């Protein structure tokens, strides 16, 4: 019986967009004011474009289940591949609570109910929604793909379009003016907010997630490059214009990185006598974020699933249900999420959001550093089959790798405008979390070597 391919160019494009395009990043980028244009241009040339080119080539060259795990396994060996896929998995599990914090912040900002601000209510709501998304993913990739496609249109692209259109006609806040100098990053005027560049980079992370489903893609040699370049255009355009829309309406000193999108929306709809649409808009934003969550929940399990088949993890993790979903990994993921979410009982919700975002950015950059090294190592092992080839591969890998290292270092610094009393303690917290995140795969590799010797 011939294999049934469930994903085409449109589906891969939608998965890419929903995995990356979001309404959280514009609030961070709006902190740069009009100079966000220059910062996005810098991030695109030095980081996003190199990552997209490498992922398009490797996905079309090795259309196998497992995505980034398969690539690194071929280039650097199984042990480094396992280390990388573990980091990818754990940084997403750490990131999931921050995404759910954003979703809950939208809900509380929209309903403005004191009851919803209670930490215990927040915890129960976040955990319940996450387990529901996990249940959807237990029905396999077809259901997840449909949810992603619907969600990216209703919950991300349409709200971004609404924000941009309304902002175009509304009068700007005092001091907002776009000039040619805004196309060049200003490293002097924004020294207090420059560490937000790390969050801006994190807003461009995730193009590799669709490659985890490469074995379900029809004609990957052409599908992946097409989907990737369509995604680049849509993602950059929507993020830049929506960031400018927020910066135009909300003064930087009043902007919240957690609910900035809703601050801007409230101003837009009030100025245009459309306050009735405000709760509808909030629901659309929540749908987009939950669709993003659904995409990542199933996507990151594929690499761990393949790693378990290579004996780095217990055999029971490789079990699938009748819908070909790795349900054991999904359940474990949800349990860890539940544990991590209890942090909101100990910290103010906005502090928890910024800290979790910073940590996930650091861990994701470790993966991209390894990915660029892998692509360079594999450049002399290109098969004769037809696939997309990255021009000037060595240069692209060098630019992307050095940028990742630079941003990784910047990530240890906290934005001064947050007014945190101990920047050194903040950096030490990140170091400790990074070490704890990297310790399990190192122990797993040591155990695997001892098992092989026996």
C-alpha cells in the first residue's frame, strides 16, 4: 500500500508561521520604538535567513522522521544529536508556561475580573488548557495540522492585520516618527532595552519544527524550500508592522511586555468607537497562541521519540497510539509543565514571564550553534539526489553561528528598565538553569556508553 502524505506546501507554510509568528514578540520589539525596523533587519540577515536556508536544505536533503535530530546524528553523531534534541525538548517545556502566562494575561486583561488574577485560579486555568491541547495532539498530525492552519489565520494573521490597519489611520503617540535612520539599529539610544534583542531573536525561532514531520511531506525537495521562503516574507512583514503599530499607539514607558498587544488594541478600538470588538479580538489572539502551543506540543516530541529508539531513553517512550502519536512523551511533557507552572505561586506573573523567556532563548541558541556546525560538517557529504542547496554554505554557517554566540552572551544581561535590584543574581539564575537543563542528557550519554561496554 503506497504511503499517504498528509502535508503539502500550504500545510508546511502554516506550521512554520504558527510556530514562529506570534503576538508576543511585537510587544518586546515595540520597546525599541521605530528603530525596531533596523533591529529586525539585523536579526533577519544575521540569524533568521541563515537558519531558514540551512533548514530548507537539510529538510529537503533528509526527508526523514525526526528533523533536527536526524541531521545532527548524521553530521556529529548520535550523542550530540541526543544532547541537542533533549535541549530542544526541555527549552520548549520551559517555554510552555510562559506562553500560557501570555494567554492567561490576555484573558484577564480582556475580562478584567479580580477572580482571574488569583495565582491559584491562574494555575488551574493554565494547567487545564494545556492538558486539553495535549489531548488534541494524541489524535495525530492530521488533527494538529488542521488546528494549526485554522489558528494561524484566525488567531495570528487576522489580528495582526487588524492592528496594522487601525494603527495606520490612528494618530500616533507623541514622539513617534519613522525616518530613514530607523532602518539602522541604534545601539546608543536603546542601551537600557537592548537586552530585549534576545527576546526579538527568540521571536524568530522555530522554523525547524516543521522538519520533524518530513516523512509526511509530499515532494520535500521542492515543498520545503517553497514553504520556507513564503514563511520568511509573511513572518517578517507581520512582526515588523505589528510591532510598529504597538509602538505608534503605546508610549514605550507605559508598554507592558506581557499585555502590550491588548494595550494597543484597547486604544485602537476606543478611538474608533469599536469597544464591542475588543473581547472578540482578545479571543482571536488566544486562539492563535493556543494553536502555536498545539503545534509545538506535538512537534518537539518527534525528535525525542526517535532518540528513544536509539536507546538513549527508556524503550517505553517510543510507544505510539493508533493515531501514530507518541502519547507517553506527551503525557510526561504535560506533567513537567504542571510542575513548572507552580512557579507563578512564588513569583509575580510578569517576572516569571520574562525569566522563562530569557532561559528558553539561551537554550534555543545552543541548538542553533550546533545546527550551523552540523550543516558545515555535512557540506562535503551532499548526495546526488535533487534538493535545495544553500549558496555560500560556509559563509552562511559562520554568520549564523557567530550571531547565535553573540546573542547567547547578551542573554545573560537583564534589561535595565525592569529595575531589578541584582543583575548579577539574575545572570546566576540563568547559569544554574542552563546547567540543570544540560545535566540529564550528559548523564544519559554516560549511561549509554557504560551500557554499550557491558
